[in-house]
């Protein structure tokens, strides 16, 4: 009898929870009313601020302190599924404090996850069904929590060299390639297509676009991730991409505030210092962010950089209240979500690990991205609130912003993508836009003696680092009727690799060399020098930063592709044989060689079509 009564109590308790959850879900704004940026709004529409504010405040009031703090965390977890047994040990060893995604939701009440390739979330090549199933499974787990709040699911899909989602999805050239086209229309189209494909995979937040103005050729971390060195160009194309992402319902995140473009230190491995005065910061670094904020961008990511003109305390911007609250919130008027860059990066390691998340929140951050020890960071924030160092109302402010963003982007509708949505990936129409962007980006900077375009039947040796796509370029050229041999080398070609390249050049009519960040790998310059000495025409294609020419001997031809992805190498091949007349214009200055805006075209009658 006692056991039956206990079982009855348990059943009634479970029913009560089900009724509470059902009532809570039913209180979510219905998918009705006018839409904003293609996203369904609550009854009364987005303009009814009282409805929106009251609804969010009711959710916040139901949450425990731990649930609220959890909303401020976005973490990475190893695994292909929510409960992948193959990665449990890796997760426990790497500071996650949990075995899998499901435990992270249950233990930390996290507000979001970020996907990567290296931790199994997204494979190369992409398995669309796997990623969509992972995303949907995580949202279903979130909906089963005591307070059901949808997750932010993010990734870095900048395009070009930073793209987690690859074929069979549409791969676009990166930002500097778009800068070479000068086309805001292409930039917006690329963002719209990318957003549709991300949504089909269940990814609702893109940590893009990059608004850093790359004025330093020695910048080791931004480079081609920037649209260029002109603040107006960066602002114009950045705003176009913000419009594209958010117009398709994906959260856009501009980065890295207040501007990572003039540094020779990578904040992954050190702490950069930006020495710009306030006038330069306003004119160069802050302008794109100011314009993106005016355009209504959803989120801003902080940079782990010291900017003495904004804060002389020596702290990186991520931990600086004068920068995040004083400049970003108060001066620029940003009222959206502030997310830190990854807190495990070396540039953030200026305080004891338990202080970093606390100081980021005190500075003004809303979301803490990838703390290296999740349990330590989570407990540090909870303890800081309980001892009064951080007021709970400060936590409530961030949670309100996060929930308002999730509501505004339609996440509380709980509409999950299905198998039919995967048909959006890599359509012929989308691939055509990517091809157009790549074709218009290739920049011809030197063409001595009209060595280009290469005629059909020309004997060509293609040589360069395998990372730079030499072998893929060779196959593209062979398919166009050239007699091609290919030699892939390491990033720093050895003497024996250089010897073999010289031997092959002897039998060629021309040599095409792909380079990849040549200033960092002196063997590439040595290789080019030895090939030039053969007397054969040498054409260099810089397949990452266009600055390679600064450390190379002069060659007959020099082009910039701004990326080594298949879409850019295929476009390079079309330019080399004259199928496409190059139209890209250099979006940066190559000191002493090529001015901003430089770019050649083939002469009429050269064979260009």
C-alpha cells in the first residue's frame, strides 16, 4: 500500500511537471503577427515592446541563478551526436567537466554551443544529416529542461579560409576576395545563401562577419579574413553581409571589437597591443562597427587586444569595462548581445583562470565563449553573484538580452529543420553565385610580355605547397587542354623539392607557382628564385595573403586569389587560360609594389572571353 501511494505521488509529480512545461511552452509567443527580417513575431508584432518585455521578464523570473548563469555560456563539446560515447574521455580530459552535450545541458544549463571540425561536430566533407540531427537533438534536450529555452548553435562560417561547413554545401571565397570584387550585392548574396544553408543544418548563429580593417601586412591572424584596408569598404561589405545573414533569420556577429586589423601578434598565442590614437581608432577601426550597429547587428564579439587609447589599464578589451561598456554600449549605443572571443586564447590569460569570466561579465560581456575549464568558470560566476561581487540584476540584464535575441530570431517557435531542408545545400544556383564571386575576385597584378593568358596546349609545370592547392590547380588546367605536370611541396620547400621543380621546368613552356604566406616560409622565395633563373616565364599565384610578392623575386606574372579553396582555384584556372578576364582590384596595399585598387585586365584579342 505504501509503495502504491509513493508511486502515485511520483506520477502526480510528473504530471505536474508536464502540465507546468506545457503551460510554459504555450506561453511562448505564437508564430503570428508581422515578421521582421523574415522571422515570425509574437502576438501584437515586434513593435509591441510591452508584450516582448513582459514575456521575457516572466521567463527570467522563473529561472534559478544557475539557470541564468548557464545562459551566458557558449561552449564547445566533442561529439557527432548529443550523447556520442566515442568522445566521452576526450570531453572529460579537456576541461568540459561532462561526457557529452546532453550532460552539459543538464549540469550547466548552457545557453549555446559552438561547432567545429576538429571536435567531430562537423565533418570534412560535410555530412548534412549528421549535423542536422545533432542540432535537432540538442534543441529537443533543451526543450525538456525545467525552463525550456532554445539554444544558440553557432559556428565560424566566414567564408574562405575560415569555414567549418564545406562541400557539399556552397563554399564561398573569403572576405578579402569579396573586397576585391568591390560588390556589396555579391557580399549580401553570399551571406544570404550561407545563412539558408546554416539554418538547414540547425545552426542559427554565425560568428561573422569580420570587421577588422587589415592595415598591417604582417598581421598573422586577420589578413584575408578582412575585406581590406579601407574602412569604408569594410563597413559597406560588412553591413551588406549583416543584412544578408539576419535577413534569412541567422544571428550575425561582427568581430573583433574594437578592431584587430593593425597587429603583428596573434591573440591566440599572445596579447596584441593596438597603438592607434583615438582619432585613428575612430576613423579606421571603429567605423565599420559603428555602421553595423546602426544597421541593427545582433551581436558583437570582443577582441583580446590591449588598446591604450581606450583603456590605459593594460587589460584586453574582453576584460575592459571602459571599452565594452564605455565605448561599445554608451558611445556607440549598442544594446544587443556582446560575446567574448574564446576565453582559452592566450590573449585572455592575463588573470587567474577563475577571474577571467567574472571580469568579462563586469566589463559588460553577455556570453562567455569557450572557457577552457567550464566547471571552474561556471562556479566562479555563480560564487561571484552569491558573495555580491556581481549583482544578480547584472546577470538578469545579460539573460534578458540573450532571450530577447532568441525570441527575435524565432527560436522559441521550436521549428526544427527536416530532411527536405537539406536540399538547400549546394544548389546549382548557389554554386553559380559562388563561382561569380570567385571569378570577379581574381586580381592580376603583373603580366610582363603578356605571358597570360596561357594558350591551349601550352606545357605548364605547376608547383607549390600542397596546402596552397598546386595539385588541384594542375588538374583544373589539364581539364582545359594544357599539358600539365604537378609537383606538390611542403610549406617550406626543401632543396630536393626545389631541385625537382627546376628539373621539370626545363621541359615546360611556363611555370605556375602557388605560394602561401611566403614571408613565413623562406623556402618558397628560394623556389621562385631558382625557377626564375631557369629563364622560363614564371607566374606566381598568391593563394592566401596577397603580400607574398614583398619577399619574392620579380616574376613575369603575379596574381592574388585570397584563398586556396576549390572555388578560388577553379576561378584562377579560368583566368590563367583566358576564359575569364580578370577584374579584381587589390583591396590592400602591397608596400613598394602594388597600390590599393591595382588590377590589370587582358588586352582585347588576347584570347580572354
